C-alpha cells in the first residue's frame, strides 16, 4: 500500500490523466530532492494553500505536490519527524476541476472500499454530511501486507464542491491519514478504536485551506 492509496480519484474520474504511477512517483522524487546538488528543493505550491497546516499543535509542512494532468492537483503535508513513504500522519489537499460533484467522488471511493473487502478484512467505512458546510465526510480503515510488513491505515476525507472566483468548478478534498506499521499496529489499532471520535472532531474543526489556482 503505497502513497497512491490516498488518491482522491481513479483514472475514470481524472479523465485526461495519462501519467503512470511510476511517472508520478518520479515527479515526487524531483520535488523532494535536487539530484544534482543533493539539496532539498522547493515544492511547487500549485493550489496556493498555506505552506504549513497546524493540527493539535503539530505543524504539517507542504512536502510533496503533483499536477499529473490538466485537471488534477495533489499536495501532501507531513510533520517534521515523518517521511513521505513511511509517514505516521499526513494531511492532503486535492483538487479536480470539471463537471463532477463531491457525491460522484464519494460514491466512487465507497465502491473502491467495498471492492477491497474481498481481500482486506479490515476494510470498512462510515459516511456523514456536515449540514452546515455541506461537506461529505468519509472515514475509513484499510490494511495491506502481513507480519512486519503490515500497514494499517485510517483516513478522514472531507469532500466539497469547488468553485473559484472565475467560476471554474470542480471537487476538492481535504484529508487526514494516520498509519501504523508492523509491530506498531498492536497499539495503533486500539488507539484509533478508542480515539476515532476525537481525531475526527479535531480534523473536521480545522478550517479548510482556501484554494487559488494560478491564472495562465
């Protein structure tokens, strides 16, 4: 279960996205490190969101971004003591422009989770709507691997319809992901079970970052 498991939409939703996972992963490497100078390179802030997002006193820093198709953008934030490929916590901001709705995206994600149940006995979800903000909030658990290679992942996805000042429409996703690895799962699973309501409430209370696309 790589970082790609957090993707908001499949290729059917993206439509014009023709890049392979390998292409996106290579793009990630280029954003994180300049291979010629071996120095950390700046991450492209396609969505003009804050460089840092604070949750419960922890600063999540913009650490990776991707714009693999004309209508899709993704930006990932992690705490200072995390690594992208082995993160413990991650916040993501994603945007797909076009005629789709938040409900379209939620329905497709639920189909993906349901399909996982055939091979992942942990896979499950709950969906609710915030009556005030109109966000559709999906929280779900999934796992992959076995033994020391096991990854257990819990996510909260906040879907919303998007429209900017120019009238451009789409879907935005603001998400939190938490992971446990290997032997850590013995503590991670009970922690999510016992503290899930608090983790959800804290993240739902976090103001959604304002997205501003650059004008071409």
